[in-house]
C-alpha cells in the first residue's frame, strides 16, 4: 500500500482527502464517521462577516427600542454577555469538534474587510483551530472600482489576520483574477501559508415566468476540475505555499489528477453530501490503488509531476495546447 500521509500548512495529515467547508461539519457524529473513513482534516462551515454584523445589529436594535420606550429599561434588560452574539456559537462548535476528532480542524472565515476578522481569528485560534481558512468572496459592482482596488482590499484582510494569529492562514480564492500568479505571490509575501483553488460561486438563476430569483444550489461535478488543475499546475513550484484543490473532486482519480498538478490536499464536499463516509473510503481506496499501479511510494512523490514548473516556457506551452485543442475538435457524426 502507498503512503497517503502528507503535510499541509505544516500540519501532518493521515490522508490528502479533506472535508471542505460545508454543512457536513455541523454534525459531530457524521464528522467522526468521515474521519474514520479516512479524512485527513476537517474545514468547518464558514463564518460570514455579514452574519456577525447582522447578529450584533439585531441585539443593539432590540436594546435601543426598549430603552427609548422606558426610562427604567436598563434595570430589566439582560446583560449582553448572557446570550451568544457574533462568533460565539461558531467558537463553541469548534471546541466541540476539536474534542470529538483527532485530525486537524480548520476554521473558515468569509469576509471582505479587515475589521473584526482579526478578533474572530484570534478567538478561533484560542478555541483550538489548527489553521484559519480565509474565503475571499468579493465582486466588483461599481464602475469606479478596479481589480487592483479589490486585490488591495483582500491583501489587507489576509495581512491583518496573519499578523494576529500564530497558526497557519490559508486563502480560498475565486477563479476571476486576471493575473493569478501575481496575486498569489502577494499573498505569500503577506504571510499566507497556502491557497485553495477555487471557491464556487453559488449565484442565483432567474425564473422568467415568476420574475423572481431561483436560489437552488447545484452541487459540483468532475467537469469543474480542469479549471482547478490548470491553476495548480501554474502555481506549483513557483510559490512556497501549500496548494489545495477545492471543487470538482468526486473520485480517487480526480484526487490523483489534482495531486499530479500540484495539490497537497483535495477538499471534498459534494461527493460526501451525496455518498457520505462510504464515498470517502472509496475515494481513498481508489487513490491508494492508483498510486500502487503507477509505482509511486506515496502522494508526496506524485505531487506536481505534471505542473508547469517542469516546462521551459509555460506561456508558449499554454498557447500551443489551446490551439491544438481547438483545431483537434470535430463535429460528432450523426447516428445512423
């Protein structure tokens, strides 16, 4: 059997298959089953900046409404510390998960401004988080906002969190950067320990009959993996960061592709939501079988074998393969 152990963000993992940020982390018993099936680490459901702000504002509005109506309101209103506000529920859940599983537990934060993220990251570290995953979801909606503006803002978020905590910080990116290698290099210089590619954008569809939004969530498929493979191959060996694939990994062969292109670990969600621990065990078994078949002693030996740092001129290689792909396409023959 091949050696599936690996090191991600400086953390020793028994397997490169990691449970990604999702509702999977809400159920303690379910998480235990996934870890027993071979998960190397667990990323908790993201804590959203807007969620924290909404909770805090709701408390203030409640307090203020009673104070305005009754001069003696302060004498009977509860102290704000008597009920959870902000990140307290997430911190408590992290402590429960940390006590329940014996693999690294990663706290996930989703926000766009430095603000209180430094404080929340510190709380997560104190609660036992092995690392912090910063999920950068920020789209330009104004005509005066440039890509550089967004990147500078995101860089500041990462830098502020990195300087606050002593545990590793990894950054989950979207696929919409014009110059991904350049921005990842900036994140490395800011102190990030890793990057994950890519975040999936759960954007609503439009219902033309009701003139309303259709907010049905569609899970990923293996068809989404090539976008991640390209980014991994582009980054591996050119930055000293732990690389992770997230989105599109559904099988052991999918995991093998990501590892060959430079991923240290793969984060899996959709396949586990559909198949549970059995799918994770099968994925691990298939990855192990592939490594044996190819003659690799372990995942680290296979990591980055097909990355672009092995190519003299990556830009020329990209153009050549793009041209060959288009010119090699032929319309399928009609069935007789």
